[in-house]
C-alpha cells in the first residue's frame, strides 16, 4: 500500500478524523503576525487553512490524501472562504513552489519510512525573509494504539528539531519547548506531550 493509499484509508475510517478547529498552537503563535502568504503542510481536513484564510492569509494547503483534500474543499465552501489553493502532493517527492511569510507544519508525522527532517528543511527554504516557520510535533503516539505506530520512527523533541534543521545564523529561534496537552477520546481525557518550534528568518 502506498503512502497515499494509507492516508486515504485512514481518512475513510470516519466522516471527520479531526475536530475541524484550528490547532491551538497555530492560533496562539500566529494571531499577532501580519497577514501574507501561508503554506500549510499536511493540511488534512482544512481546519488550519480555513482559519488562516478567514483572517486574510493567502493560503496554499498541501496534503497527500485526496480524501482529506476533498473534505477540506467542502469545509472551505461551508465557511465561504475563497483564498485557499489546495494541492495534492507527496512532500517526500515534491514541494510547492514559491516563498511564504508563514510555513506551518502541524503534526507532520507518518508511520514507516518518512524523511521528516528533509521535508522540514525544504519548508525552511520556502520561508521568505522576515517570515516564520512553525513546527508542532508529538512526543508520543497517543493513548490509542494503532498497529502502524509500531513502525514509526522516534519522535524528536524541540531541541532535536532545531538541531536537525541546521539553519545557521540567518535564523532566530523564537520558541522551542515541550508542553502538555489534553486529548479527549470518547469522552475520556488523556494527557500527552507535544512540542513547538517557532523560528524567524532574518531579513537580508
């Protein structure tokens, strides 16, 4: 089964995999930024992209799953948003063109073989001078065990993410931290740990 087929199957399990709301860290870290061009990597069902577009961002939203993107387009129409360019791409093989004032990678994980570091370095290269790279990641696989989790590579902490990017003096680290999160499944609250990396590309 290809990665695309695997994610299509995952999204086909339910009419809504995610909440439809934007990620909490995205809202917290982006609300005060001036609007511009945004790239949403692994956009899923479109919650983050819709939130950004509603605030005036010109959004390019990318996902490997055609099932997820079709849902995202439907949700976009329901919200009356018209400024999102949805693109179906396997980020391990191809990356969107252009420069962006914000590149967001929220929980860009995959079971099995997946060069997340290479994709995040390409994400950094797509950030315009003065722009922001925002990366949110899990520190654990969560309270519900899925067989595919057994094949997942180790989940890095924030300092490991920053080190692996190896971006040099042209960047400023604004935030690199672990933080707890409450994850409610079937009415039961579970506690897990995520991490945030926020970096700004210096002008000039």
